[in-house]
C-alpha cells in the first residue's frame, strides 16, 4: 500500500512531473469534474465521489506551498473552473428550457460551492491540516443544509448536494433513514480527506485502517439493514399514469399542435381506465396534467373537469391525485407579493396538486419549493420593472409559463381514508428530504411524486429525477408512487428498490400494490440535524480562530 501511495504521488504531484504548471492544474480540474459527472451518470460510478474532491485538494496544496502574493487568486480561479465544469456537465439539461437560466444556476452554484474552499485555503495557511479539514467539512455541510432548509434564502438549488450522488446505490445507503442525504455528504467528504491524506500527506497504517473502516463499516451496516428490512403498513393498489404530452406543442396554447383540454383529459382517463381494477384505491396523474388554469373557487364548474367527476362517480372507491395549473383571486388587502393585478382583483397563479374523490370538494396543494429561474425569479421584487417585464416576455415565448408563480404555505397530506394518507410531492420538491418529512410527521404514510420531465427534453434528467425519489423512500421508509409526463413512472418500496418502472416517452398506465407505512423513521423525526451540528461547529471554529489566532503568521503547507 505504501508503494502504491508513492506511485500515485509521483504521478499527481507537480514537482515530480515534467508537465507544465497550467496543464497540471487543468488536468486536476478536468479530472475532478469527470469524477463528479460519472458519479451522477451511473450508480456504477458512485464510488468515484470518494475521490472526486482529491484533485481540488491538490490544487489548494499546490498554491499553499508557493506562498506568493497572488496565490489565492490563482488557486481560486482553478477551484471555480473545476466547480463550473462540474455544474455544466451535470445540469446542462436546464438549458433545454432556458439557456440563460442554466448559465445563472451554474454560476450561482459554482460561487456557493467555492465558499468552503475559501475557508479551507485560509485555515490551511495558518493552522494544522486537521483544523482546515474540519473547516472544509463543516462549511460544506452548512452550505448544503442552507440550500435544503433556510426559508429566507430565496434561491436554493440542492440538486448537486453530494449525498444525492449515491441515489442509485439503494443497498449501500440504508443509513439515510438515520442521517438523510447530509449523512451521505459527510461520508463522501471525510472519505476524500482521508484518501488524500494517505496518498499525498502522511501515509500511516493507522490511517489506512481508519479509511477502510470509514468506507466499509457503513456499507456493512447498510447491507444488514437492507436484507433484514421488509415493507410495513396497509396494502393499497395504486396506478401511475404517463400521458406523454409534449409541453412545448401539445400543452402550449400558443402552438398550432395544441391539444384541446378536453382531449387531454380524455387521454388521461382512457389510460387510467386501462390501468385500474375494482381493487384500485389511488390513481396518480403527473404534474400539469390538468393544464387549463382553473380558478380554485369554482373548479367543479369547468367543462374539462366534468369527465373526471363522472369517472370518479362511476368508480366510487377511486381517488385521484393530479398535477394542475390553477389560480386564486384576492382583494387588494389579501394579495400576496407574487399576485398580479387583474382589473379590480389580484391573482396568484400556482403549480398545484388536486385531490379528487367522489362526492367531496376538491382538495388543493400549492407547490412550496418552486424551481428557481423557471417558476419564480429569486428576489424578483428587487428587479426594475422594465427588466422584470422583459423576463416575463421571454418566458411567454416559451409557452404558458409564469416566472413568478405563487408559493404554497408548507407541506400537506391528503387523507384518502382512515388508513391511507398520501403526501403530494410536486417535481422539484422531491429533493428536499426534510420538507417532505414534515408531511410524514403530519401523518402522511405514502408519497405521491408528480412531475413533468418534458421541459428538459430527452436528457438524463429522466434518470436523475427518478433516482432521487429512491432517496425519499429510504430516508422516510415510505413507499413512493411516481407519475411523470414523458419521464419514468414507477413504484418504489420502503427500501428504495424499484418495483416497477416505465420507459421514457411511453404513454402508459401501470399498477402496483404498495404498503402505506405509519411508522416514523429517525430522519423523519429529527430532520437535517447533521446540518445544524455542522453550522454550530463552523460558528464555534470561526470564533476560536478569530479570538485566538489572528496574529499568527502563515506557515508552510505540511
């Protein structure tokens, strides 16, 4: 092992190679980005996350040893380059909906992810390595926690939180039921630091043993949990529908290929009829399935809704959860900050989820975690009116999209009956584990994810988005029904196994018996406690540093 470490050092340490300074640093940047991209592409490469950060640590090491006046700026440039490469190759699919939005998200995320490296760089110059490692880990976890939980932070994009990269390895991450994805992020960060320290800092047999324990002990615990856990709760027969509508043509009223709303509903009902049996309890339609923008105060009066009500009256024991577009009107005194003036009234448009059942009023859930730069413009109230008007015009050119949709007031549970309580999860919300957990704490015992993946075209988003639903199943020990327009519809059990799944771009309805679990998982109960611990630890570390070590001179990189 020691000889292997020496061999790796001879390859990657610039002072022992003959390649140019710039080529060496660019190679490290590309290598790190490649590892991240491969890990997100396939579960087979998920293990690369355990070394994906090592090249960035080498970049910082290189500039810390130089100790020159402009070392930080040069180091920061290559770190930004690495993080920007990672963002571009992993979330490029956003450009299919809005290229400007993709650039903005990539730049924003790059800047945010660079903050832990600034902390690490400066602590490393003044203190021993292990102090810098603590700063890096706590700052990174604090940042991820902020993306997941800070309500006052209008722009959040936790898609690339490190723990999400293990979504395809359900059998290896059963401990997410205790830690959530931040536990995965912590595991990845520490694995990178230990492997880097063994290979490029100080090789000891003790460190090697610690590395293997850190790597394989959680895996062994996970495998034991995986093979000993079986689904719990009441059995319920469910159907997920994939209507395969093109959002840019068939769904858009500005397109000559637009399908009338009544015909869209007919397709959804026809597919549902093929999928259900007399024992079916719950049918799920995807996000924006009912796309005729209904006024919520008068939903039952719309012509396009009548066939749904007749269908449910015919199948008296059936319940329907569907994505929908809706709006609500207010008097000026009750208007929200996203409401638009329309005559004497103010109107809020929502990306909603409707719950239909025979003989009862339609229940409505408004999407709370909206997609930045697509469903709302962060801090839009600070924009000059002319710029905001131009942005809205650009969105109108895409189709029936409003960049300032209204926001829901939190998670919700649809009570199907005394035993089944469904949690509606609208698209982007599926990556907010603690937010979804708040609904489980309200009594929700089965998750219904509705999404429209067609906005992103025929891209890897189908795969990514579906895999993320597995994380919800594991973290909260809840079965998941997933209805996706053009994407992957499927069913996931409480271990995160994919029980059944459709192919993308295939209009179909599939049926499966799942179990609605009333038991509350540890993570559901305590949420992202790792993020809180990291935040307070970082604050304490910063206070100690500023209080005791401000006059300490930089030392050489060890």
